[in-house]
């Protein structure tokens, strides 16, 4: 059995044994933040600010140039089981909380918000978030037979609340192969649309929840690289392919309009079963781009949304 076949078999066995992929965990539902409530029969919208200390405060939607007016506060409790989610409100003593004592069933969750039902009446909750969130997947094909990449994923948050950029992937420095956060000059190279045929890139805007789930995966691999505990031998390109796979598949768990490619390394896996490891990251991202072409952000629009808000030097077009 070849070294590649042995390594892939060990990888598949490891996944089956530990259930380690983040895709299996699902997408966490988080209430923290501001939500606009639009209810059946309600004349005006109210927004609710949920804080991590289980407090929620209701505010009126302010007219232009006016500050929102505080309407009341309550304790909230989110109950989650494998079959249901419910949201309870218990007004603070003396508070005129608009919803009163209420218990609502959460019937639907997607990237825009969630829907509740209480007493047969439906209400829609939409997240109010000044930040915007993006993911970029990029790879260079490399040079046969054993020099693949560079390849990486990058997560970007813009807006007033701690904007920033984080990345993880494979790159080279003085011909040494390195796994970890990639240099800025490498990421800037993939912000343009004028890329050669041996480069692949996919740029997407995603929801805050998808961003948080993907960031969990990225932080795990960043920690492994920093601590010298990557899951595969130093020569293995699985140390970049698997993180890309896990980050991509985490997006699907959060209701994103995202079409993944399932890398399984089984016989019916067109890429995993046939593409050499050294160029698999390139082939994988190229396929993700094909599957998500309608959602892909062009270079000009991407740079307009990203570089101006983060004060990054623009790439050459």
C-alpha cells in the first residue's frame, strides 16, 4: 500500500472514530445582539437587545435623527432540545415589557433571522448588525510532482465592532512549507479578478452565525499549527485540505445559500479519489467556485467592501 493510500485510510478511520468534523456539530443559535421584531397585527416595529447576562431590553424604532426610546426589560431564557427551541420572557419587577410574560416556539431559523409562534400568532425576528462578514477560499495549483499550494481560507469582518481578518492555510517561506495564518501579501494577490488559470478563488458574503462557526474551525487549526499538534505528518497536504473542507462545510450548517462539495476520499469522490494530494486544495476550491458562481463576489466589489473598511492596501488589477 502506498504512503498516500495509507495516510488517506488513516484519515478516514480517524474521522469515523472521533466524529471530529465540525459539520457534525451543527450551527449554534445565538440571541446576543439587536433584533427587530415584526409581529402580525403590530403597527410599528420594536427592536430587542439581548445581552449575555440573560437580559433583554425593548426599544422603540426611532424616527430619523431621534434616539430609540427604552420600553422595558425582562429576563429571557432559551431552551433547546434535539426536537425544539423555545424562548421565554419574564419581565423585571415594575418593568412595562411589551411582550409581557411569554413563551414562544421558534419554528424557523435562517441566515436572516428566526420566526416564533405564540398563541397561534407568528412573528419575525431580523438581526440588526452593523458588521458584514466574508469568507475567501484561495489556492494556487503548485508544481508537480510534490509542491502544492499555497492555499488558504480567510475570514473577514467589517464594521464598527472590532473589524478584522484571520486566515489559515499553507504557504512557503524560503522554500520551507508552513501551515498557519498566511502573509498579507499572499491574501492580497487573490483579491483581484485578473488571476492566472492555475489560481482558484471563491469570495462570499456570509451571515454572522456562519462566520462564528467557521471561525471556531479556523481557531482550532491555528492552535494546532502553533502548538505543533497538526493531525497529519508535516509532509501531508491534508493539513490544508481538511481545514478548507471543514470551514466550507461549516457554512452549510447555518442556512447559507452555499453549495458544498463533499470530499470523502471514497471511490465515488471525483476529486478525493483521483486528484493527487499536492493539487487537491486547488481542485477543491475550483470546484467550490463552480458550485457557487452565482454568489461569488467579483474583485472590484470585494475590494470596495473590504479594503476601504479595513484600510488594507488594494491589490493590483
